[in-house]
């Protein structure tokens, strides 16, 4: 039987010189002896999504929008009409008082012309003095008439009835004159009190300390009507923050509830865009006894001192919108992973994640010997669950902040598998609006 001959095959030696073999068997033997490797097909990396492990703020507290109100507010107006004679001039400033000035208690902020008021006061004083003299005269007349009548009654035998009746009539007249004079005097004294009051009320006086002029509607030389608004003053050395809370936050449940409560004397943090980066603390000083008919919430009031960002420049101003946080002590900074990133390890008690690691060459498993991004299993310890994400406890885990963790396609992975990250999420997840522990 004739065996087909194999034509010689030309190959390249390791030195680059041509060589020849006589048959396919010789080539095989040459390959085995010389140890030449058969070329491998490149391993395709597995596409995966990853998340960079980073601290994230978990917010479980409730937030309420509140408005800033002044500690005190008062409107100043004259009780009687008149022409404005003068306005307060702040020390060291060549101008009248204006909006934004802070005044001390007792400052005379405006004054009316006093001419007519002074004359009315003097007239009332003269009238009182005149009637006091009249009362004194009438009292003396009554005493004389009384003594004459008593003498006539003691000597009834020697005095005629006509003289006795005349003495009695004079006493009655003297008593009537005294009563009339006393009534007139009382009325005159009322008029004098009114004149004194009007004279004193020609001035507008600041009623409390730290009074800031919030509104001014008066000018020097202007004619003002009685009770017409001249100034509005506010005290913002401390302020109120008003906000509404539902009944679930002020009730007293029979069982333990996860809902935070609002209590008198409680300290609550306050933040606002107006002072971003700062957190102030207010004290709950009032909770309304009944709900608002429109919103069905209970008005809650915080009181807090008003800090100054510069001399004369308070941080909090009436009308600002702020945010009040209830239960902020339960907010935490944690590291979170989706539940899909967590897998069971070799034993039921072991939990692992796959961490992407950039290596010069694989050390085992599928893709060994190929450099690039590969995955390695890492043990993790878990904490609470927050909105379909789970807390990773770095102190008891083999991963830490900055680790790249696979969050998808983990069913195709094993230790050392070459991967190609398709999403590298380097930013923490958004703040959670609600957390379930």
C-alpha cells in the first residue's frame, strides 16, 4: 500500500533562518522538543458597571419650611394732630433717623411743635388754681353758715323763726356752692391731666431696646393726623421661626413610633440658603393648642439669638425662609451599595463583593496572564438597609472608601476575571429622602 508522501514544510527557526522538515510528524516532534507555544485567542473582558465606594449622607430627619419673624414689633403714631418739629439725629451722623437705624429704649425719635400744647397746658393749670380758690372760699362760707345756724338753734327763745330759717337757707346755699366748686375743680383737674398728657405725647419715644427702624413715614415739618403711622420698629436681637407640624409629631402614641416628636424646650437645627454652610440652633418655645383650619398643621415656634455677620448686620432678617430639621440626630454618613452588589461567599455566613483591581497580569482564573482590570472577591460586613441600598461597615470589611465595586453582571464573574467597567460612578448617591431601617 502506497503511502502518500508529505511535501517538506518551510518554517522559521528562533534565529530567523529558514529550516525545513520532512514530514508533519517531524514538525510535531520538533515543536514538542523545542517547547514552542501555540498562540492563544485573546480573552474578551466582561463588561460591568461599577460604583466607587464613598461616604454618603443618609437623611432620615423631617424637614419643614419656616419663616423668620421679629421678637417684637410696634407701630408708633402721635395721639393728636400736629406739625413735626424735629426728628432724632443719630450721634455722629448729620442726618435724621432713617430705616435700618438701631435705637435704645427711651430715645425721643420725633416731636411735634409744642406752642399750642404748652398754652393749653398753662390754661388748664390756671383754671385748676382758680377753682381751688373757689372751693376754699365755699368751704369757709359753709363753715360760717353752719356756726350761725348752730348759735340760733342754741338760743331759740331769743331768735325769731324768720332769722333761724334765713340762717338755715344760707347754710344750704353755702353747701351747694361748695359741692358745685368741687365738681368744677374735679373737671378742671381732668382737663389738666389731658393737657399734660397731650403735652407729653408731642414726643414719640422708643419703647424697647435694640429697636430697629423697619419703616418710616414721617418727615420734619410735615403735618401728621392723630394716630397716623409714623414709624414701625422691630427687635431682631433675637427672632422667632414659625413652621407647621402635623399632629403625628405632637401626639403621644401608646407604642414606640419611629416618627420624631416636637416638644417644648427641644433644640432643633436651622439652615437656610441665605447663610449656606452654617447651622443655627433654636429652642421650641411655643406649640399652638389648635391646628390651623386651612393647613391642618400646628404652628410651632422656635426662638434663637440673632448673630451678626458684621457690626449692625444681623444674619437673620424677618421674612427669610429657613429649613428646620426634626430628628437630625439620626442623620448619618455611611457608605452604601446596591443590594445587587452583595453575594454569598464560600460559606453561608460570608458575604462578598467584587472589587475591580488594575493589575499588570492575572494570577489565576479565567484570563490568567492577561493584564488590565480584573475582579477580586472581598469580604464585607453590612449594616442597615436604606431605600434598596445596604450599608457597608468599613471597619469589618475588606473594602474601603475609593474601592471600585461591581454592581452588575456579577453572575459571570470569578476571581481574576478580566473586566471592562462601563460606568464609573465616582459621585455619592443623592441624599435619601426617606430611610427604612
